[in-house]
């Protein structure tokens, strides 16, 4: 969060379960400071909850890095 106060963040990739909060609440807090986009990672299919929290995409674990790379490009191209 300290970085979000001083640096521009184009994309947040966060796990749903972080040690100190959920990945959903992290992006919501960052988006109060700036219009960052987000990808949430999870072992659970959480459906539309990601979009309600401001995330552009959700990816189930285990992560396939070529697919993640494609998703990053897709999200950054999107005007949402």
C-alpha cells in the first residue's frame, strides 16, 4: 500500500488469501488511490466476486505462466 501512495500501479496480481488481508480487499484499497487493474489468483472458483471487487480477471491455481502472461496482456488492453 505504501508503494500505491507514491507510484503508479497499472496491474495488481494478488492471491485471494494473503497473510494480512484478502487479495480482494487489497485491490479495493489500492483503487481508492488510483485506477489499477487486477488479476486475482485462487484455488477456489469465486465467480463474479472478483469483478465486484474491481478485479478484471480471476485465475485458478495452479498457475500456468504462459496463460497468465496472455491474461496480463488481455487485462492491460481492456479499457475497463
